[in-house]
């Protein structure tokens, strides 16, 4: 029944494994957190060892290797928009309140110019902490090691360039040790220095604060001097410009007639009067012309009455009356008087015209004079305005110059030292922090090693894993026996018949005998993938256990290439397998039997014949069939299947094949390839034996509580 169960279990196992393989791609991206934690727990001692080692190294570095650093800090309070003793905002003002200005002051403190002054003040070029050229050469620098390889020669720089390069490097290293920051919601700057000497740190911080304040005063003084120089130049230039404009005004007044707005206004009034008089005279001239034309018309018409009336001449009217009265000689008198009247009218017209011409000439002269004096007045007014503007600028700059001159020597810094630095406190290395960080890194490294070891591990630790990977039944799980030499195996089996290993061999025996439904296997083959997996130990132990049933057992050494059985037994054989196959000796003479090992042992024998050819011979087949009639069970210890083909040849004559897999050692690929080798020749492996199991290792990997003899509940059933 048990055999039927085992036989029925194999295909079911194969189907389960096939199902696992089919569903694997669907879950391959998932992470089994429980398995991950289990793996970490199994490697807890390694993780703890790595953590302790890393923490020890970190503490050693912090206390013995690392150079201690000490930090000191001084506080500087800024006076925001401080009032000047003289109102001179345009020349120098206080620090602004915006963040940009505060951050600018921080950069000023860390500026190269100020740090160069600090280097000179404290003579830091002679300090090896900042000037690495003064440090002793340990001869292990990267440049010195690569120089011979690269074939480079050291370049010798001139003294001035060397000094300049040393200053640049010193300032760079000094800047790395300095810190400047603004206290939140205040106008206070904190200046810190971190060096290898607590007093040096305080000295550097205090000196830098003093240099910063002195630099502020120097900047203001320089600004004042520049302002004085510039204002002096501007005042001198404005004074000369003002003098030139005043000379131009005086020269224009002296070269021109009386030029003033009032005089120009008088000329304009005079010109208006002339224009009015001219207009009257022109009207008068027009009237005189019309009157003269009327008089001439009346004269030509001999209408002396009308002529007298038009001329309003009383004498002519009297002569006309006398002419009308018929006085003799009156006509001639009338004509002469009429001519006289016309001549007088013509004379009046000429006089009026002369006056018009004279007034026109006078008006033209006045117009020219008005235009000339208007231009000169405009030019004079322009010069006066420019002179006035220059005068205003001159007075303003002169006043600024006097104020700036008074400001000399009265400058105050926009900052003051609020608290000086005291000898610094140790800030590096922080032993506790380094130790804690090293501990965390050690834990991470240990966990990484454990996970890497688990990821790269390819052996089998449980029968379930072995069955799931191969699809074959695990017939037995054999613990590692507490022996150091191969010769101690048989005494151990005799002395510890109830040990865990002995019971495991009995379980293996039972599984093998029940593996066939019709009849128990008689020829049992023991093999493995590669040497050193315990197949020979399994074969010897199984033969010993079968003999314990009162059966006759023959153990054949099929691994005739290595021949290791003589290391397990006290007395050697006089003849071996080859001698029996060639009928040189009888089987009774070739086998050996020890008192403490109730099994006939037929050892291998050195031969020039190829082992594979030997086992393929009809002689070997006939020998195995003959031994079936003489012994109840025949156990054959064969070579590893991946090394030589002998095992696959012998497998054709075997009833059962036990494939031994070393616990936590044999790679999965080798086991799969070994089983594949059997399938290629049509040989069916009866089952697997997981050998050399380490109980402590099982517990370490977290499997000790679930696997029979290696569980805590099984300790009472077995001898140690």
C-alpha cells in the first residue's frame, strides 16, 4: 500500500510541479515579505557581525584616526539704515533691510579679498592646516604614484607664482572652514570658524569679524574720498563755466545798445505811433488826390463856382461873383486864381506824400531796430538762464563738497560685534553619530550579504524544494554523520543503531523496498551528480541496513575509476570485480566480509579496459543475473552520472536508482542535468536522497521545527 502511495505520489507531484511552473510567470514579480524576513532572520548573526564590525571601525576611526575639529562663533549686529552725523544719504547710507542685502553681507564676509586680509593678519601661510605645502610628504599621493607611470616631471614655478598659488590654495581651504549666516527674523550675522585648534577657531572668527567692520569703515572712507574728489572737480568746472557765462553776458551788454525789455517795449510803442501817423497821412494823401482830381475836373469844365466851393477859397468865390456880375477882367483873374488854388492843392499833396515817405523810412528803421534788439534780448535772456542754472548747480555742489569734507574722519561701521568667540567646542568627528551611522551601514551591508548569498544560492535545503524543482520523490533525508574519516562510518553504524542517521537510512530502506508494487527491488543503484555528495556513504549504509533484516546482501563497487571503498574497510581484497568477470577467481574468493559489517563487499579493481565498455559487456550482465540468484539484495555504488557514462549503463540492470543530492551544496542545474541523463537512456530514477543534512543549519535556516529528526520533538526518539 505504501509502495502504491509512493507510486501514485510521483505523477501527482509532477502535475503539481507543472502547475507551479505554469503559474510562475504570473507571480514572479511579487515579493514574499515573509520569506524575505525569514532569510534575514536566518542570517541575523552575520548581519550582527557586520554591524558590530562596522560600528567598531566607525568608532575607531572617530576616536583614533579622524582629526578632531573645533568650532567657534562670533555674532555681529547690523545697524539697518543708520543715520549719518551729517545728512549725506547720497554719499553713504546704511545697510538695507531686504534679504538680498543681508545675503550680500554674508558673501562679503566670505569674499576672497577679505579672506586674503585674514590670511595676512594671522599669517596663515605658515599654518600647515591651511597651507598643505607645509605638511610632511608621506610619499603616497596619487600624483607621486602616477608620475613614474605617466612619465611627467614636476614643474618648478617661479617664487612669485608659487607664493600666489599658495595664497589661492590657503584662501580656498580657509573658506571651507568658515561659515556665515543670518539669524532668522533678526539683523544679526553669525560668523563661525572650524579648525583643529579651539583657540585658533576663536581667533579666526574674531579676527574676521574685526576685519569685516574695518572693511566697512574703509569702504565708507574710500567712498567719501571719491565723493570729495569728484565734487571738487565738478565745483571747479561749474565755477569756470559760470565765469564764462557771466563774461558773455557782460560782453553782450557792452557791445549792444541799451537792451532791456522796457526799452524794447518803448520801441514797440514808438513804432505803433509811427504806424498810426503813417496811416493818417496815407488817408490824407488819398483825400488830397481825390480833391485835386475834382478841382482839375472843375477847372477843365470852367466850373469856377464849383471849383471855389471845392477849394473853399473865399477869394476865388469873390472873383467868381464878380465874373458873374460881368465885371471886365474878372475872368482872367478867376483863371489865375483857379490855377493858384490847383497849384496849392498839388503842393499839399506833395507835402503829404513826403511825410508818408519819411514816416515809412522811420518805421522801417524802427522795425530793424526792434528785430535786432529782440534777438539780442533773447540771447541775453538765454545766457542769463544758463548762468542761473549753473549758479544753482555750483552752489549745490559746493554745499555738498563742504558737507562731504566735514564727513571725513567721522565714519562709523554699519555693524558691531555683539559677542566675541570663545575657544571652540568639538564638532568633528561626532563619535556617536558616526558609530550609529556605521551601525546602520553595517546592518545594511550584512543584510545585503545575506540576501546576495540567498539570491546566488543554488542548493536544496528542504525535501519540498527538491521535489518541487525535480518532480521526483524524496525517499530519504539523511543527516550528516558525526565522523571525520571514512573508516569511522561502519563503527558508527554499529555503535549508534538508533541515531538519527541510522533511522534515516531505515526510512530510506523502507521507501526503496516499497517503491515497487509487485516486488521489492533487488538490484539497487546509488549515484549522484558529482563526487563528494555522499552516494558511497548512502550505499554502504543502505547495504548494512538491509543486512539487518537477515538478508544476504552484496555491495559492489561500480566506481572502479576512483575505488574508494578500501578507505571504509579495514582489510583489503585480494581480487576484485574485474577478476570475477574474467573468471580468474570465484566470487567467494573475491568478496570480503568484516565482523562488524555483515555484507559481502566486491571492490573495484584497476584495469586497462575502459569502465564503460566493461559494464556494457555480456559478462557483466551475466554476472549481475547470477548474483540475483545468490543474494537477496545487490547494492551497486556507481560513479557520478555527470562525470562518466558508467552509471547510465549499469542503470539498465538495476531495479531501483537512488539519486543522492547533497544538502545545501549540489547546484540545481547539476541535479536537473543528472536526471535528464537518466531520461535520455530510458532509465527511471526511483527517488532522491537528500544527504549530509546539517541539523544546526536546518535550524539556522528556519526549517528545524518542521522536518522530523531535525525538529525539537524528534530529539527524544534518537540517540545523539
